């Protein structure tokens, strides 16, 4: 990505990888966008300018999806070892 930017190419990149995006925090060519969330966690489904965050908000979606069929909840993985 940096080589493209250095060559004058405009780059649009969507990622959930915080470590990747934080490499560009001081790059004046970078603009960061994020999905807006209210303080109570509710989604507005609007995109706004904002700095990358080290956390994702997928847990509530994951639990909502798997709660429907009572297959497995996110908390069931709390005792699992990380690979």
C-alpha cells in the first residue's frame, strides 16, 4: 500500500486489522472512516470519520446470530486456547 501511495496512486482500503491501519496514523494522506455507534452500543448504520480502534464490535452480532438457534454462544469459547 505504501508503494502505491508513494507513486501517487489513490488507495481505498477496508480492513478490520488495527495493526495494519495504525501504520498510517501519522500519514497525512490517510483518512480513516468507521461505522458510527452510539455510546449505548446501538448502530446508526452511518459512516463517519474517526480514528481506528483496537477492538471490533462483532461480538454482539455473533451472539445474536447464534442465539437464534441456541447452537453456541460466544461465551462458550472463553475456555478455549488461542492458536
